[in-house]
């Protein structure tokens, strides 16, 4: 698979930290003005990351405390995987 985006739950104490990682990835591909919200996350994942891409979220157990927000974020990644097919792979590891 082409590029990889690594999310490490140990270094993301809050949803804002996750958005920091996504913002950096978006800037690397020339997407400025990332909105740092779930709609913007969807836009970056499905329209601006260079494909093919593999997103790996390791140590995700550290982020379960985000509660429903965590669930919504995971669902966005899973939906992007369904939408983009083989060009987008999402893997989450406890």
C-alpha cells in the first residue's frame, strides 16, 4: 500500500490531539484550512489524502475515554474505508 498515516493513542490525550495529527497530514498534501471537526476529518480522509493510504491507529485503548466522540471518529474512518474500497485501509489496534 502507498502511504501510511499512523495515529498513536498514547500521544493523543484528547480529540484535539487527533486533529493535530490530521492537520499535519492534510498540510503535507497541500490541504490548508483543516476545520478540526468531524466533517473536516471526513473531507480530508475521502478527498485530500494521497491514495492509496493505510491508516493505523495503535494503542487505541488510551483513547476509549473520549466516549461517544471516540466511537464517532472510528466510524468515520470505517465509513471512509467502505467508501474508498481498496485505496483506503483502516486498522485499529488496542
